[in-house]
């Protein structure tokens, strides 16, 4: 089954610092972590251009709530539960994109579709 995601399928961006994680569905899906200041995405230099959307990470999960929460807990406690959070801390992204600027949005997969069916 092919799923095409449009901007209308995603939730609004939410501040990770202020997020009530129970708002995130506990189902399979895709999520994006980005950096924003005062609602404006922070440009990030890439190999060939600048990412104007400020995306730091795109992930998939069997349980979106748990996975996004794992990311946030890792950032706050400097634990080791999430690879993207480990990268954020290890490579100094935290100096340029402070945790207060991090935001998330997600797309829950249609009922009956599992995370394993997503292509990386």
C-alpha cells in the first residue's frame, strides 16, 4: 500500500518543550523534528543548499508518542534512548538549536498500516 503524505495530513508544529505528549497518538507513523524561533523555521546549511524548513530529523515509529517522548527525554536528561537525540547532543547541534527551539509534527498512518511497511 502506497501512502502519499501532503502538508494537510500532518499535525501543526508543536513546541517539544511545551507539548503534552498525550496529544500524540500512540499509533504508527512518521514524525519530523525541526528548529524554530518565534514560529519561524531556522535555516540549516546542507551539503548543496540551505534547508529553509529547519528540519533536524525525520523518523518513523510504531508508537509515535513513545518515540517522540524518548527523543525529548534524551535531550533533557542526556540519556541514550534515541539516535537522533544522541546526534543532536554529540555533534553540538544543541549550541545552535537550543532545546527551547525544537518542535515536532507527525503523521499517523492509516489504521491497519504498520510502520514496517514504510520505506526508508
